[in-house]
């Protein structure tokens, strides 16, 4: 087996794959080692919303770069990208004030957004309840992807067109620098060498460097989501739909002048706070609608405390809230699941280098689908210059 590369990426999720993509674009010889048959963690268990509008200024810049990368890739190979925009719906005067302030911020940042009246919202989004929406903010440049298939198509493109070596069932059990080369050993006895290794998988970070992992400020988040059966063929809910609870949660709104005062007036014991719920909708390619999501947190050492079950009371609450916002033709649920991602408590992302050639890059949290493409481009330029 070919075993020497310029770069080995450990972990085939969206963060690892986009690091590989940018290295390939620079002409480097790259391999991805994926411990499973295919990526199956946070990258495939999310909404598939690419929404720079929800990020603070720093990460919005990465997200906007990501949008261009997604669209360029889609022009060459179908990775399920649909440019159908994102809309935030305000349900009261406080939320209206926040979307107006964010619109002004984005105007100054030269990022396109459009304020929508109540009537424009109702006309554009079928089923949106008139007793819920007061106004909206639309971001026309934003896209959606199909998370269960996007990463597989992206990797297929990189293998077919860019020469990526994708090695699956390759659990890494050892990684160190020997004689000027990073040496990687897998559980099935393969030894690979590279000038640089990037570790984008939290579980292998834990296995390879347990002391460093234990000292990190990583925490994990468990999110629950639901998916309806396909809606009738004549029903379309365009793009990403974000609601008043999203307005009150997303980082971009933290930069609004009235945000802190508005947050201070919220009910402290509300269920949406207890479970970290903010209601999102996205219609998938098959016509079904994904609804969510919730957020429960634990330090990485206590992640088992989150459990492996789906909490029905959380799902029931999310469905009840969703029905207050959009009258879907059917709310019959065909699938429910949870995803777990890691994030840092005190940093944007966990970054640590060992011997100058092994780079641990993980804990990007909920920014992965939106921010990874742009962030990875900058990171590859820094690490492989």
C-alpha cells in the first residue's frame, strides 16, 4: 500500500475533509484516514444549513468564504448544495428590533440581507402562521446541503478528480514524529508517513493523547432533531427557516446594541433555556421537513452522562413550539435522532501542535458545516506554507 504523503488527515468529517481539499488544491499529496466505513458523526447528523448570518463577525468571514467554496464545488460536481437563502422570523417587537439591528450591521459588513414585512414573509413561506410572524430578515446568498450525503459526494469528487487517498476502517492507534517524519500506525497494522498530520477527530485525539485531551477545555453538546414524512408535492418551504428563539441565541445577534437588555428580561426557568432549544426548519430534497433542535452540555470527561437515548419530552416540546410557527401539511414524524459535537469553552476551536508536524484541530462545535471550508483554507495556508 502506498504509505507516504505530504499530509495525512485523521478524521473524515467536514472539518478534516476541507483541510484535505485545500491541501489538494495546493498540489499536496493527501490521505484521509477514517475510522469507520464512512463519516457518521456530527457531519452527517445536523441540519445542513450553511448560515454565516448566525455567526459573529470573525466566523461570518469564514462562513462567507465557505459559501463561495461550496458554490464553486457545486458548479463542478453535485454535492447537494442549494442556494435558497435563510430567513429569520421575529415574533415580537424585541425580535424585530434585533433583526433590524443585524440588518444594519450586515449592511456595514457588505453582506447582503433584506428586511421583510409580515406580508412578504407570509407570501414567501407557505404555512407560516400569521399570529406568529411580525417581520423577517432574509439572507439570499446562503445555502443548504443534504448532510447525510454531502460529505460522501465531496469525498468522491476529491478521490476522482483531485487524487485524494481515502482510507476507511483505519483507526489510528499511534502518531509521533520519527526521524523528521510524522509516523501513523493504524489498528490493522498499516504504517503511514507524512510531512504533516492533522487530527480532526475528537475520539482519536482522546486515544492518542489522553493527558492533553483531559487538560483541554473541550465540552460536548447533544442535539436532538426530528424529520417529518415527505410533505405533499405541492408544498415547498424554501431554504433555512430560523425563528425568534434563534434570534435570541445566535452569536451574530450578540453584537446587536439591544441584545443584552433583551436577554436580561427573559424568563430564567423557561424550558427553551433548560434544554437549549431554538426552533429551525429545513425542507430536505425528498420533501420532508427537518425540525429542531436542542442543546445539552457536558464536559468531555462526563459525556456519557448525556445518555444515548432520545428524550421524548424535549421532542414533544420542540414539536409543540414548531406548530406555533408553521402549519405544515403534516407533522407525522418518520425519524428522530441526536448528534453529538465537541466545542471549546474558552476558544473558537481547539488548536495544538506537537513537534511542529502533528496538528490537532478539533472542537469547532456547531460552526462546522458553515465555517469549516473557509477556516480550513486559512489553516492550511498557515500550516503548510
